[in-house]
C-alpha cells in the first residue's frame, strides 16, 4: 500500500514538473513573440504588442523593459512611430503599475512635443506605485542586439520544425499551445482586410465580445494562423495550410510562371489563387510575372494576369501596392488595369518596404 502511494506520488510530481516546464517554455516563446512585434519596423505591429501588454500587464520584465526602451528611443529621436502607437507604449508601461518605469516615462514626457502623448504619459505616471528602487535606465537594452537575438531564435525554430504533418493546429487553440508546438513564426504581423467575426465567435465557443486586435503568424512552407484576443488569451480563429503551395515548391512554380505556354501559365495561376497562397516568395513570383507581361497584347495572357492581380489583392499584402499602382496605369489590357485597381482597393495602405521589379527571378 505504501509503495503504491509512493509510486502514485512520483507520477503526480513528474507530471506537474512536465506541465511547469511546458508552461515556462510557452511563456518564453510568447515573450520572444512580443519582442518580435515590439522590434518590428511596421508601426501597426508595435502597436499590437503594446495593446497586448496593456491588456495583460503580467508580461515578463524583459518585455516591459523593451517596451520602455522602444518608447524612449523613438520619442528621443527616431520618430518612426506615430503618436497613437507611442501613446499605447506609454499606456502599456502604466498598466504594469511598477515604479521601475517612472524614469523612462519621465524622459519620454520631457522629450515629447505632442500634447496628446504627454497627456497619456502623465496618466501612466499616476498609475505607478512604490519608490523608485531598481529603475529601468533608458539605453540599458540594445535594440540592434535584441533584433539579432530574436532573428536567430526564429531561424533556429524554423530549422528544427518539420514541415510534414506538423501543422495540426485547430480553431480555438491558444497562443501558448501553438508556440509550444511550432516555435516562433517565420513572419508575424497583423491581420489586414476584412475579419470574419463569425469565425472568432465560433472559435471562442459562443457569443463573446469581439476584439479589435488580430494577430497573424506565418510559418514558411506550412501555413498561417490568424488569432484574436479574448480577454487575456490569444485564440486561433482561422488556420490556413499552404498544402502544395509552400516554399519547397518554389523552383517548380518559378518554372511554370516563366513559361510561354499559356495553358500552363493559366493553370498555375488558377491553382495558386484557389489555394489562397500567402507564401511571400511565391507572391513575389506572381508580382514579377504581372510586371513583365503588363504590356502583352495577347488576350489569353491578359486573362492570366487578371487572376494574378486578383491573387495579390486577396493576399492583402501592402508590399505590392506600388507595383499594382504602376500596372493599373501601364497595362495594355483594360481588364488587367481594372483588376489591378480592384486589388489596390483590397490592400490596406501600410508603410512597408515595397516589392521592386526584378527582386524575384523568373
């Protein structure tokens, strides 16, 4: 009897340790993901991180220190973020209620030239409690070194991830479970375009307050996951597997998209559009073919190009805005010009590095 109890106790303790280890691993991955967003050159992604921290002020000290560094660095001179994003960073620090960030907020307030930002910083300062022991000193973190660290972690996760059968993610799963299985995504961003709120409610298991925050995680050659915030949880509400349109098929698609055989070209473009391709390298190939053939007078080629323009519009990636604007005025076919304009109406105007013709080789 005693031996059975001891055996049972050991099993329970082992299980608890495994759960604790799994949880710590997931928390580390979530910290890395928040860091990825905070260090992003895209303003909307920095804002998403700040909102996430403000909604869940129990984020790790490393993440909140990084939030302080990004705010102070930007206000003191970079000015790459808009006032609204800077205000959200200040609100995120205020939500921690830690006097550790009093000096950082005070530094940002003194340097601010915006009445709106100054007002939010003052409100955040009032939320801080306690004496200023162990203050965070602006400049203590190197944003360049942190970008390198997160990039290396992304690379390591990508190399260790198997691409076959590893994308068994379902609607309703939370962020911790996803990161535990797949690691950091190859690309993280915000959901752009229209959001199907029915999917979100369904994933949460019933009616709930619809959040305005949506997160997009992309895993090369596997698929992408769209998540929305429900209280303090990120929940997957849409999962898309790339299936046969991943980066491992890039050489084959490069060959098929460069051919003069119109039937092959149309079939390839149709296949990619039907699969809702979102792999950046393949979208680049489509963009390059659209650019190279924009002045082609063959109506069958023009038919394929209209589908390419539509595919880029449905991908809603701002990277292709400049190219689509050019095609919408220079294309020989009125149909190609029309669908390029439609694609432009579907893609949000976000300041990201544009696709430059010639970047993808056909």
